[in-house]
C-alpha cells in the first residue's frame, strides 16, 4: 500500500488532548516563571500567596486567550496561536490587574510584554524546531 504524501507541517499536524494539556501547562509555567523572577528581582517575597496574587490576572488572560483562539487546535504554532495567547495574556492581564488596583506603569507593561513574549513564543519555536527535525529524520529513515 502506498501512503499519500502529507502537506502537514509541524505546526499544523493534528493535536492530541494530551499535547494540548501539556502546551497549556507550559504556558502556565511561563507565566509563573515571569511572576516569580519579577517578584524576586523586586525583593518581594516569593510565597504561594504572593505569586498567586501577582499571576492571577495574567493566568486569567491566558485562559481567556486560549479559549478565544482555540489554542488546543494547534497549541505549538507560533502563529497564530502563540501570538494570540501572548497578546491576550498581556492585554487582559493588565486590564484585570488595573481593575484590582495593581500597578500598570508603562515600564512594567513593556517588561511584561517582552518577557512573556520571549517565554510564550520561545518554547513554541523550540517545539516546532524539534518536531521538524524529528519529522525530517523519520522521513530520511523511511
């Protein structure tokens, strides 16, 4: 039996529920890393409560962005999934943070945008490279 050639790329391949859950967990971890490092750099205590209070608005933004973008369909795609999740996490997170009296100084917005972008888009870029290399080596072996 001859197999049909596929036009799927690493970022458009079908996704399992497990892969989507792992991707969501990776995004949550990225937000927690951002918050923990930020709290540490500003000499704030790194407690579960403190991290939860700081991360809460951004985790809400992340969850809403995941739902809005249907990120589970292509969770490792940098574009559009990663970009939508990143922008949604920051935009919604900042609005929620401001609504509850948190600071949203322009310097914080800039740093938060850059750091979360590097984290949320960075792991997706690495995942795509790894998947592409694995697919290429698998195809070469066939």
